[in-house]
C-alpha cells in the first residue's frame, strides 16, 4: 500500500495503521514520539499525520501539533486489525 492513501478503511498504509493504533492506545502524542514509539521516521509520521487529519481520522489537540485519534479513526483502526 502506498503511504499516500487514506481514501477509505481498506486503503490505509502500514504507517497509517501503526500511527492510528499507537494513538488509540496512548491517547495523545507528538509526531516525534509517535515516530519513536512506532519505529517510523519523523518526516513520514508528520506527513501521514497531516493526511490522517485531512481524512478526519486524527485531530490536533493543541497548537503544538499534539494528535489524538478521532472516533472515526478508532473505527477504521478496529476494522484494519
């Protein structure tokens, strides 16, 4: 799967699923800590978080770009695992 796909539940990349799973478990986290906890590179996490936010699967919590998973994101994550 490409890193650029977030069009629907069946089109999430491996990185997207790892980010959603981490946020579903942790509540909220910074992109750098998401990267550290998922084994992904920070620039990839930052790009994917922007795409996941645009798709309504995660949302920023503060102006410091602290993300959490949305209810829709939880539903997608559950269907992916």
